C-alpha cells in the first residue's frame, strides 16, 4: 500500500466514524498522551505522524519563525494549505495541547487558535520524582474531567480497563511484527498504519504476522544492519527508501513510531488489580526511563539502552549494528543529545551517523551521499 492509498483509506475510515457520531481528537503525540483514556471516552485518537515538504514548511512561516522544528512547521502547513490528501484533518473536533517540547506547545496552540479547533490541555512533568508523579496523576484526572464534560457523562472505570487491555494486545502484536525477518520498510509501513488506526486493525496485524511467518523474506547478507534512533520517520518521508537503496536494513526503530511506542505495555495479570486505572498511566510514565521527559538521566539511560540492544543483536546474529541518529532540523530534544550519543557509542567501537535534515527534497542527493558513505564505512 502506497502513501496516497493509505491516506485515502484512512480518510474514508474517519468519515465513516464521523457518520456514526464519533468525534476525533488530534494531538502531537509522542509517548505520554493516554490514548486508552481517549478511546474509553468514545473518541478516535489521531496522532500527527505526517512528514512534510518545502511547501508545508514554508506555509508555517506566517505563524512561527523558520528556526522552528521542521516537523512542527509541516504540521501547521497541513492545516494552513489543507492539501487534498490530508483533508481528513478537517474532521478533527478537539486538539490536545501538550508539552513534549516547545515546538509541540506552539504548534498545538496555533492549530487550535487559528484553525478553529477546540483545545484540551494536558501537561507532563520532565522529572520522575514523587511530586512529579503526583502532578501527572492530577493532569490525568483533569483531562478525564475535560473529556467527561465533552461527552456529558462519566467515563466508567471498566471502559478504561477494557481499553487498556485492547491497546495492550495491540502493542504486543506490533512487537511480534518487529521480530519478523522482513525489511525495515515493511515494518515501518505497518507501524505507521497501525498507529493511525489503533487496535481496530488487530485482525489485519494477525494476518500479516501469519503470512510472513510462513514466507520469511530473507535479506542479503551484504546489507548493513542499522539501529535507527532520534526523530521518527513519518508517513510520506522518503528517508527509509534512501537508507535501503544505500544498502542499509533498519532492524530497530528506536523512535516513537517504533519501539518507544509498542514497548509501553502492562502485565496482563496486573491490569484488573488496581482500584484506579489512571494509576496504570502513572506507572507507565514512571517506567519510561528512556523517554526524553526523564530529566536528568535521559542521556545516560538512552545510551545504555542502545548499547544493550547492539550487544544482544551481535550475540544473536553475529553482525554489528550501525546507529543512525535522525535529527529533524531544529528539534532541540534530539539535537542537544547528538554529541553525547556519538562520543559515548564510538568509545565502544559503535559507528554513529548523526543525520540532521529538514524535509526539503533538494537535500536528497546530499543525504544519499552521507548515508552511502556511512554504509561503506560499516
């Protein structure tokens, strides 16, 4: 399925849901927005995971300076230019303003203010101490009340628990797909589609796993195994093709369109044991040691996680992993990490490419040259 077909099918899906009386909540979701709570309230969660281009980035300059994250610029451009393949964004009823980063806050505020979409607020601490966890719980209670006000009734505890179970099974299924011996581009397409649709496509994921277990597509031994970290590859981005055309094969997507998303699961036996299901979201936040809201130890935790993945991969497959650290231009969260990441990993003999770029297609040739040189070095 190509990008245009995916977007067309998704648009039809959302229109069907709107005809059934469902409402849609959009958000710049990274790793702390409780989708399960939105689902339990009867809303359709819509994550902004769409890549940009020159036109979309330039269209944002009426609202934000060009020194803003290229992904954030593109999100504003999607609402400003309203390209036909993304016109399903017009169906969004509410948009969550959250604080993963400054660009997220500004972009979400602009979208709600200038494009007439109602706003919900959900703010997250950057630490994990006891007071931060109490604050996070208060924010969960607050957004639950905001949702209840919209639907005119209380969100039942059992509905939240059932939604947690559903998303738990969904994420575990994505983890199974991650373990399949298929190309990185095939995995990424499934991850992107799954994050758009959510658990409703569980039967499709089951069919995909079954088909690929029966017919494993073994790849050339000449490919270079890659751990991809930093900023995600979003829908419509050519970067995955560029990496594979250069001889790379992404084995691990260490991003929030990838393992950072589907690794956030609960033990089945614990789900029904808590009096307040909101405490599950607090526990997930507390356990998310590798998320970039985990100040002051994020850098160290992330590097330790990457080293462990690389060690395990080499033991199991007998091949080294190279690291591509993807930095969307002006993404402060990833940008300030790049020197530390490269230094720490290269001291262990791990090769790292810090790949900083925006969504301009004019840069494709230069990016290709850098990626090809990295593959040859590996």
